[in-house]
């Protein structure tokens, strides 16, 4: 029973964090002007004093994302600043845009990398726990989470950041519990 509670907590945290990472990609910054405007889309607002205008520049996105530690979990900040950072590797963009020299961009990337490492560790612990479950409820719950991990790992950036994406226990889980899972699927 204690093992079920631990697994449930780990799965719940993994689901919430995965949802934050995967939901709502942001439009890439345009590279044909010095202003680098981005469409606002569905940026979630938190309890920060700074809000983004309807159209904003890369530096305004960095200002927004640097306001609070919690915004490291905001998918729009993650993906938006990943895109900005990728563009900064382009000489034409980096020579015309001050955001590329702003130290906060690297600091944000360091925070994201730490977050992704923690998330990878949590997901790996969940996979390790799931391989040893015994109840049908745990098996089905783990199966759902294994599928979510596989879907998340189809994102090339996440695949390159998470070791869980190449964990053979995910496939071992499916093989080990295929009879239990197929019985439920056939009902």
C-alpha cells in the first residue's frame, strides 16, 4: 500500500510537470527584422509585475521569463527562449539582437537544464518503480505514464535531454505486463 502511494505521488508530479512542458508551443521569433516580434499566444500569467504586450520582442520575452523562478516551468518561456537561443547561434540574428548578449538568457538556460535533469530523475524513478508493480490499477496507471513518456520523448529536444527516453525498462514493462494490459483492452 505504501508503494502504491509513492508511485501515485511520483506519477502525479510527473503528469503535472509533463503537461507544463508539452502544452502550447510558442511561435518562433521572426528573423527578418531587428525587433524580433513574437505572437503572444497563450502565455500564462503568474504573480509577476511584468506582463507581455500583444506583440513582444525577444528581449521582452526574456524580461518576462526572468521575473520569477516559477516561469522556468512555463512552456512558453521554455520553448520561446529555446528558440531565441537557437536563433542566437545564427550570426545574422545574434549580430543584430541584444538579447543574444544578455546574460539572463544563459542563466535561464541553466535553470531549465537543472529543471530538466530533476524531471528526468523523477521520470526514471517512476519507470523503476513501475517495473515492480503488482496490482492491476498500478499496472494500468504505469502503462498510461509510460505512453506519456514515449510521447514526450518524441520531441527531439526532450529526447536529447532525458536519459529516460532510452531506458529499456519502458519496453520491458510493456512486455512484462502485456497479458494484463491486453485483458483490460479487450473488455
